[in-house]
């Protein structure tokens, strides 16, 4: 089959121009009992792909060297079992999903329980390739870790609110919370997150962290109560203030550490007297059973809102996969404000 390969070794400094479509890559792995082979129609780009290209991403066990964790495509073949209990999939079905690696290819072999069935909807079949990584991550943070269905939050704070995951978080949080706060890096992004809030009928307060202290704004707006859920990607710079703005029995979900990973001089008292829970998480290295549960939660609680067009998943640019090098360069230029996708011919 054809697949995206590197002309040189994946190591620090390996440029995007090293990516190319290899016409004679290895054939897709034969599907096991509960697996399917999917003909990839489109794949989404993620920051970790750039890190992997540069040999900076520790691959989970069993991950192939080929890049790519999200795709849309058509089921072409199943493993020895034609039917699997509960998945209702047939050959020829349009699907989308996450995979531990290998989505930058003509075919990918994947657990059939990780596949979500695509149906005609407000999100096109091209664009759905950019949904799994960000939306499954946001579903994981709010549903599986913060438990928003069991314990509805009054208020949620989303850091990096205009990031891909932030955009998904704000929209999902709108189903559960009365008030959402979102930190962003510019006045334009403040406007963006507030209008995103309006589009889903939610009260979103954008806070530009360059000119305002989010802890002061939130404490003033909530009469000192704070927020029930914080979803953080920033780490070091926000750790103390996250604890400060968390309400009693608040939940802080940590998904990235973009400002650094070491914190000194933290007051631990509030952890006890506010009975806070702080939990970090990753997605790609999670066991298959967990990822299946996550996909099922997404399919039940979130997908209907994307399908109906209530939730939006902005796509910034679509490339042919023969220009995958240009797509990586574009992501690295930080100009995008939505997903970057590649179409596989
Ligand atoms: N743990 C997991 O399971 C998981 C899964 C997927 C993604 N992630 C992580 O989630 C993060 C968001 O991913 P994405 O694809 O949605 O990113 P993205 O769309 O590329 O957006 C990242 C945004 O974060 C903000 N930012 C960067 N450095 C910052 C800093 N030091 N302080 C404050 N804000 C900062 C910037 O926005 P502003 O201009 O507003 O500052 C930037 O545009 C990434 O770090 C990614 O690695 C984690």
C-alpha cells in the first residue's frame, strides 16, 4: 500500500520536507478477531505528529512507525469474525476514529470497537477526520474524569480556550454548566470564545491572560465561590492559581504542561480544606478497553450535537496527502485556528 514515510531518520531537526508518500510501503497488518481494515479517506494532523517526526514522542507499545492517530475512511475487510456483538458494522460502512498510529496511510488496521459509524450530518466526511483526537480528549476530560453527567458543575474554566481541544471543551461544557470561563492569548480570541459560547447558547467569559489575571476575574465574577471544574493545558504557570480558583470539591484535569512541569512553593492547605481532586491524563497510551469506553461515551453524549450542526469543529485547511510536508510546515507556522487535514486519493 501507499503510506507517508520519512526520507531520513525521525530525530531532532528532521524537517517537514522529509515527509513523502511512499508508493511501496508495507501492506496493512492482517486484522485480528475483533479488528477491521479501513481504507483511509482523510487524516487529521496533531502536534504530537510533529514531535514524532522529530523523534521526540515516546511511542506507546505496539504503535507503528507511521504517523497519524485520527482518520475517516471506509471499512474494507474484517478479521475472522464477520459480525461482532454490538458494533453493527458492515463492509463498506463509512467510519471515523482514533488509532495508536499509522493513520497517514492508504489503509489502517484498527479495533472495530474503536470505530464510530459516520452518518450524513453537518460535518462532512472529509472534516470528520479531524474530530476524534480533540473531541475524544474533551469528552475524556469532562465526562470520564470530571464526571459532569453525575455531578453537574455550575461553572467550568477552560484554559487555552481557542485551541482545538478548548473549542470542543467549551461546547461540551455548555451542555452542563451555567457559566464557562475561557483563558486565551489575545482580544481577538476573547471575541472568538464568547461568540462560540453564543452559538451554543452558553454564557462564556473570555479572559485574555496577557492583560488580566484569570484568578482575580473569576473570583470577582463568582463572589469568591470559584469554579467546579478546571481543564488545564498550561501546567506550571497556572498550577497555584488553578487551586486558588477551584470551588469546594472542585476537579482539576491536567492534559498538558505547555508552560513547564516543575512547581515550587505551592500551598497544599486548600487541597485538604476544599477537598480538591487533581488528575492528569493522556489518551494515546490508554488501554484499548478505556478507549472503547471513551468512544462509546463520545458517540452517545457528544456526536449527536456535531451531527445536528449545533457543535462546530472548525477546519482551517485541507491538503492533498501528497503535500503532507506543506501541511506540517503550516501547522508549525502556528497560523491555523482549526484542524488541518489531508485527503488520501
Ligand atoms: N493529554 C491528552 O490526552 C491530550 C490529548 C490531545 C491534546 N493534548 C494537548 O492539549 C493541548 C492543546 O492541543 P490542541 O491541538 O488543541 O492545540 P492547538 O490548537 O495547537 O492550541 C494550543 C494553544 O495553547 C495556547 N498556549 C500555548 N502555550 C501556552 C502557554 N504557555 N500559556 C498559555 N497558553 C498557551 C495558545 O493559545 P493562546 O494564543 O490563546 O495562548 C495555542 O494556540 C496541547 O498541548 C496538546 O499536546 C493533550
